[in-house]
């Protein structure tokens, strides 16, 4: 049984693996944040940046959009990746108070 190279490429460019990777990374970020909260004492004043970094999970979604966009596939599967990315960003922005500026807004 032989499959064509075209069908293999379609699986490679699917949006589902990107969404699964996002969820795995998001879970690991939450676990890391929890562990960090437990180990950081209030008296330790290390030189931490006041500006938070973009989380790896959001960087992954941005990379997925760029990668699939180069092949005009970022809106494949009825725009599943774009819809998912927008939903994630909406949740991220609604968690901050409206009067606070969000650290990831440009």
C-alpha cells in the first residue's frame, strides 16, 4: 500500500498538532509557575525584569500562524488555528483589568 507524498504533506501542515503542542506547553507553563511560586520567598529581591516576557505558548501559536501562512494554510480547516489563536488572545486580554495596560499589547 503506497501513499502519495501530497497526502503526507497535508498531515504535516495540519493545525491539530499545533493546537496540541500549545496545550502541552500551556500545561507545562502552569506547572512551572506553580513550582516557582512555591520556591520563591518574599525576601528574595533578585534582578527580575518588570516587563514580562511573552509566554512560550503564545510564541508557539504565532510561529504556527507564520509557518502555515507561508503555505497559505493558516486558515485551513475552516480557520481552526486562527479561531483558536483569537480565542486564546481574547482570554489573555480579558484576564487583565481594563484600566491596566496588558504587557503583550503593542
